[in-house]
């Protein structure tokens, strides 16, 4: 997949694909809450495996049972199709977990 920076219109048109992700300038951001640290860490492990498989990695922070994720494409200085793809895959982890 060729990495492509999304225009504002393309980003708005794609927003329904990644509901609940906040668009902040050049980043997508979402916070996930879990029952405990082990669940949060397990989630991060699954995200890491997907991220590595598409060679696109999140910026994230974990505090006990909470994981905050920001996605951006540094090379393009903005949100790309890879960020949307990874956000969708991350949301799928949550959907399949329940």
C-alpha cells in the first residue's frame, strides 16, 4: 500500500471509518480503558503485532489500565491512509475482545 497524506476533505470523508478517534491537527487520538494492567498490556501487545506487520507504529502511553494512542505519519507530517488503516485495526481488536 502506498502511503498517502490525506487532505482535510479525505480525512472528513474517512472519519466514519474510525469513530471516536479525535482529529487533532496532524494526529488521530483515542484513549482505551481496561479493567486492569494485564488487559491493557495484552491490548498493547496485539496492537504492536499489527503495527509491525504494516510497518506503521503508534505513539502511546500506558498508565495502569489506560492506553492512550496517537497516530500520525511523521514522514508526511500529517494523517495518512496508514493511520486510518491502523486505527481501524485497533478498533477491531476492541470489537473482537468483547
